[in-house]
């Protein structure tokens, strides 16, 4: 019985040393990550679009309007939703498809 129990102790010690060696091998790269975690760097977060001054952009867009207050209010809503305003005082909707696609309940284009 003494031989078999000493063999069991020896096997236990060898397995313990091997498991410690495996743990140290996984952390040997100087990483502070826990075992099982990916060693890939996280994907960079995309930068937010540059802030658009909707008041100024809509002031230019509505500068020739016969009803500038109404135009600026509608333009401001569209600018807030779409984060863009087409250049010029009319047209150029291809520059901002979201702006062009906004409609009222009656199906009329909302954005000036």
C-alpha cells in the first residue's frame, strides 16, 4: 500500500507542476489579461461626425425664403434628424438623402 500511495502523491505533484507551468505559459507574454480572454486589441470606435451648426446652415438655406421663420423651423428639424443640410438656398437634395426623404403626413417634402 505504501508504494501505491507514494505513486499517487508523485503523480499529483507532477500534475500540479504541469498545470502551474501551463498557467504561467499563458500569461508569459506580459499580458495582464485573464486566461481564456482574447489577446486581440479592441476595434477602434468610429469618430462621431463633426458637429453641424444647424442654426447657421438653416440660416443660409432659408435666406431667400418668403417665410424665413417657417423655413428655419422645418430646416432645423430636418438638420437635427439628418445631421446635414444641402448647400445653397434650394435643391441639391442629392447631397443629403435623409434630408430629401423627410415628408409630412400628407406626403409633401418636409425639408426646404
